[in-house]
C-alpha cells in the first residue's frame, strides 16, 4: 500500500510567483514525509490549473526534492509534438535521478483542447499515435515512424531516460475500456470513481492483469483530504477551500461552454461532496477510518489532494504531517 499526492495547482488567490513557491515548499514537505509520488494535472485557460506546462514545474521540483517521485496526471498527448516531449521526459528523468513518472491521457475538456486547435474527432487517434511515438523514442537509439499525424526518419535519440525502457506509465481511468487498457499495458491507474464503482474498477483491473500479482502496477483512487487536530478544525479549513476549488473547476465551462457537465457529480459545498465520498476532512482518527473504507475496495494506492482552493502552506503542511504520522502507518502491508 502506497500513498501519493494529487494537485491541480489551482488558483489560490496568491500572486503567481508566490503560488508556485508555495507548491514547491509543499513538495519538499511531501518528500520529507515519505509520500510515494506527487502528481500534477495539466489544464489550459482555466484557474483550475496554473501549471499548464507541467514540465517547467517539474524541472524546479526535481532540484528541491530528493526521494519524491513526480509526474503529470496527465500530459495531454494530443496537443504535444512527440519529439519535443520525448526530450523533455528524458531530461526530467535525468534531472531527478530516475524519479519521473509518465502520466498520459487524451484530455477531457473540448474547450481546452480547442484552444490548441485540436479537432476532437482526431483526439483518440492522435493520442494512440503520440503514445506509440513517445514510447518508441524513449526506448530506442533512433526514431523511425510513419503514421497518420507524424513521420520521423532516422532521428537520433541522443537523450535517454534513466529508467529503462521508459519511466513508469500512469493513466487517469474512468471507463471500463480505459481500465482494461491500463491492465493490459502495464499502466498504473488512478480513478475518481466513488463507492461501489471504485471497487468494480479495482476488480476489473485485477481480472484483466495477466502478470504475477507482485508485479501488478499501482491501482488507486484520488480524494480531497484535510487533516487537523479535530474534526471541527479540519472542516473549517476544508469548506471554504473546496468551495473555491469547485468554482475554479466550473469557471471555464460556465464562461465558454454550455454549463458545467459535472455539476450533479461535484456539489458546490464540501459537506455534500464529502457525503458522496469525494473526500474527508477531520481528525487523524476520522481520516484513518475514511481511508480504511477505500482500502477495503481493493486499492493499492491512495492519492490525497492535500492542497486545493485557498489552503495555505501551514495548513497543508500540518495536514500532510498528521496524515503521514497517524494515517499512513495503519496501512503498512495492506493492499497486497
């Protein structure tokens, strides 16, 4: 059983330079406390994600941490030129001494992908081909490829990643087809599925996994988490922070689309979201019980979104410290 951290790097009301510095300081905390990996989202044109070029943040993070793995969850492959991304991944893996984690995805927002001129009818095909090129380039000395969107002839792969043949793959899975794809392609999976759907996702992955159990990639869920000395203190922090994060989540859809499509799934207020299982705010005992229910659904990886909305560094640091000291140890050996 391992524990990671997920971060949209959403707008916190801090000046941008201070916002980034706070995130880097938080990553130093996660590194000190022994979290497995720090996952960062990629978004464009929205306050939901102020790290639209995750590689830039990761380059800084690689020099501020020693043990913490990190990577995107996910790079939006359809908008990347694969040759440029091959070189960035190799650089980041070298800068971090082999700690980079390669999260890939198609992108869920047609608005954001549209900013980059992407035809959504090509989204899946572009993703498939970009991933093929990416993995081929990271694992070979020369890149040759002839496809629908990309062609490369005898391109020297001068930069090679530390982790061979390439850094571990990650995917944010939701549909049964995407879960099957992860299991069949040795890909670590994180889902936002709630309750029984989360259990079904874990069962499906295990059923599709053909390798030995001890070699199975990590499979888990991501949830908002705030830990404080008491339930009341944690709730006082979580309620306004979640409300701000939720506004950040919906803003682009409301301004440029036909309304927020996840409105029914993501309530505007914390208490309603927590009741659905999106997260937990409470004392270590309360949060430990919440995590235990998730572990019972068959996960081997729990990803805590510890920084969201206007939560500040001291609150996030205290939350992470309590989580690491009083929640994580209860699950040593679980999820095997």
